[in-house]
C-alpha cells in the first residue's frame, strides 16, 4: 500500500499545564500560537529558520486567511500553509498532513500548534460576543442543524454522545462500572502527571457512578472539564530530525475517515470511523495491534474510548467492557492508555484537546513522560475524534 | 439574564415542502427513484449518487425508536425550563432516521425499538409545526 515512508518525525512538543481559571495573562490566539511555536522550536533545539510549513485550525482574530496571517505575524515565510477543520480530529489530522507534506518535499519543517485558552484580551469598544451554546452545530440559515437538530434541542455534545451510548447499550449491553473504569484509570495517570487539572485527585468507580447523571447513561465524571491550555508539535524531515535534541517520533501510518455530521444520519452508528482509519494506519505502518506500547485515544467521553478500543481493533466488537475490566489501563498497566490523564483527567483545552493525545504519544516515545513513562515505549497509537464520533483520525508513531 | 427563546426552524427554498406538509399535519419526504429509497433531510440532489431525481412523496411517519437520551441538564439555555429533555432518533418504517423529541411518555417507559407515531406540534403564530413522537 502506498502511504508514508516514516521519514517525517515529531521533533519538538509542547503542552501548557491545564488551568481551570487562567493565571497566565490573556493572549490573543495569534500570541498563543506564537508562544507555543517558540516552545516547540526550543524543545526541538532547531533553528526557527528551518520552518516553512504551518498548520492551524484558525485564529480568533481573523475569520479568514489564517495561514497567511500567522506567516506574517510569526515572520516565517511558508511553502505549505494549511487550515484543518476536523473538530477534535484536527490535531491528528494536522500531523499526517504535515508528515505527508514533509515527505513530499513540500516543506522541511511544519508547525502544528493549537492554542487552547479562551482567555483573550477584550476590546474596550465592542462587547464580547455571548456564549455560543450551539457548539459544534451551526444555526446559520440553510444549515441542516439549524433546521432539523437545534429546534429539537439536539445540540451540544452531551446528549448526542449519550444517544450513541444508549444505542450501544441496546445492541451490546452496558456495564456502567466497566465504562467508569476508563475514567478511573485515566485519573490514576493524571495523578502521576503534574500538568493535569485533576493531579492529586484520585477517584473510584463509585465516585464516577455517584456523580450527577448528565444525559443517560453519561455521568459528570465521564465528561471533560474545560480548561485553559494549549499544545503543539514540530514535524520535520529526517535531516532536521537527526540534528534535533530528542529521540525523533516518526509518523509511520495514518488513516482518516469522515462519515457524517449528526449521528442521526450515520449509515452505521455502531461502527465508528476509527475502524476504517485504524485499519489503514496499521497496514500503512506494517504494524499489528499487539505492537502498540502506549495508546492515546481521544476521550471526550468514556463511551468514545470504549467504542474506539473496539473499532480500532484492540478488542472484539461488543467485548470492550469485559476487556476493560480485564486490563489495567494505567501507565503501569498492560495496556497504557492516555498516560497523561487524557482529556477526562488532564482537562480539555478547547481545540487543543486533540493535540493532548498527539503530545502524549510523542512524549512517551521520546522517553520524557516522567513518572508515567512506559518502559521501552517504541510504538504509540493516537486517535483524534471530531464532532459526534463523525470524523476520526488514527496515527501510528515509532521510535528508532 | 434574559430568557432565550426556543429556536424556530426557518424553511428554505429546498425544504419548504417538508414544512408545508407538517403545517397540514402531513409528512412529505423526498424519494429518489434511482436509489429506490427515501432521503432525509431535504436536498437538491440525491446523496451518494448526486442523481437529479428527488421527488416529494407522503409517508405516514410511523417508525421505531432508534435511540434516545434523557437529558438531565439543558442542552442549551432555551431548554432550562424544559427538563428532562427526551431527545430521540426515530427510524421511519419508510427508511430514513429523523431527530425528534418524545412526548406523552414517562422516561422510564422508553425502550429502544419501541413503535412510535407522529405528534404534530403547532408553534403558535409562526406557521411552523414540529414533528415529535409518542409511543404507538
């Protein structure tokens, strides 16, 4: 199969500590991007002049022309400028696009950086826009969501994910304690990762099941805490990777699949897009599921992790709950998962939540995960998930 | 804080027949002869094939409950006084699925797979009717 040759690597990583309330001064997203860019370049130990690629989800200060605006602001002329619009799959989608551009020789080194703080300087002239409760739905005239979802209250994330979980329960059964264990094991990881918002706050399965029901069957401790943060990586060619400071994290396989926008219209809601994406990634990388030393799976909700584990092929469909019960998902365990806490316990820094998983996987392969380091970690599997499990990306990363 | 009004759908040139149908308590859905199936929501071209053969046909709207949730926290400010929200996806016997709400049912009696039938909810002074569902 054609695909990546594994000749582009993550050479620098950065992730700001998660904060429930910002202690850092408000920064425009342009400045957040610049700060994180500086951090990944310094982490890699390379000359910023080698950067000629840039990926962005967009900047709050400019609705359009985001790559050019960032190019000008950072003073970095670009041979590759890309905007990625895949929700929570944006970051993983950035990584394979950057790797492909590097391997094709389109650029030598590319920034994939995602600001993650909603604390922005406020204009004294115009009042800030009100909170946008439409979330990932569009209420613009002519939008299918404006016409067929929002009027029924089918909006936001909690209720649509809960609808997926209810269907899962009807088809495969549901063990609330097994699903809650995902959150518990990830909290154990967060307690060993100082940047996590829930560092120092272990929880039990009873805590999860005793937390308020948000939308049946999803409890509060199975949802993410919104935090201020930000994360990014620098992806570079082999020449730069060899000169960089850390063990290069080669991108050897990927897959991406976009299946729908609103779960109501999924052809098969119980087979999530990661199934196809993961199959492509493993074939491209020439790896098996059993080769994975650490996994970082997008975890906006516990049900997302459960279905991703099954559909990405780590356990049989419908068997995920017993599989989770039989495996230790902590950094010390036999299937280290979301070793920095995941978004459930590190916190979700907005759009940067997806980059948390990229950084988690890369940090493990670089051998820089501190107390959560998985011994001999050479292969990491990372996913991104956007919308309501509607668009998903799989990545495989390898160390030499 | 001012109370947010419930969002009211605004028919478009593409979807007008669907909303006109609902206001007459009839369910008009597009059908593609080349696909040999119904299509929802309304479009100008058939999904997948982009065939230009969509035509409006009437269905009875009977279906089964595909999935649902009982939202204990409002999904948005307009529903702060409407808890719990019974958000549902109904699979029409005619084929497509539709996002809707369940009415006239106790949350504990909701079962995936149960038969449901349409309830036409006229929104006063708007000309809009929402299609909700109740147990058959």
